[in-house]
C-alpha cells in the first residue's frame, strides 16, 4: 500500500500517518461490529415481541402490505405518465420541430 504522498515525509511522519490510518480502520471495524451486535439484538427483540403478540404481527403485516401496494400504484402511475410522453412530444414538436415528435 504505497502512497506517493509519503515521499516528502520523514520516517517519523510516515509512521505517524500509518498509525493514524490503522487506528481509524480499527475504530471503523469496532463501530461496525457494535452496530451489527445492536442490529442483532433488535431483530431478536422484535422476533420475541411478534411471537408474544400475534395481533401485532398481523398489524405489521397489514401495514407492510399496504405500503407495498402503495409503492406499486406509484410505479404504475409513473409508467402511465411515461406512456403519455409521446403525445406531449408531438405537441411540442409543432412549436419546436427539432424535438422529434412521433
């Protein structure tokens, strides 16, 4: 892992930069490890809550399904707008022939 920026640094400065990079990577790894542990605990707690409360699981499932359906409607709306685009282009092509209407 050679870096040409090190050329102008003394050995001590290079060592300091390298140590800083090692510390930074170590801290990132520790943060990611802790974050993964917390996420695992959250998933375990959520699973426990859902096991103890089937009605809560049903409500969450219902909300998730509504969100999926809403997203699908949004995608369908976008696609239907894209289908209208050629008509808009043909209107604009009357005023600006270079726009290439169909």
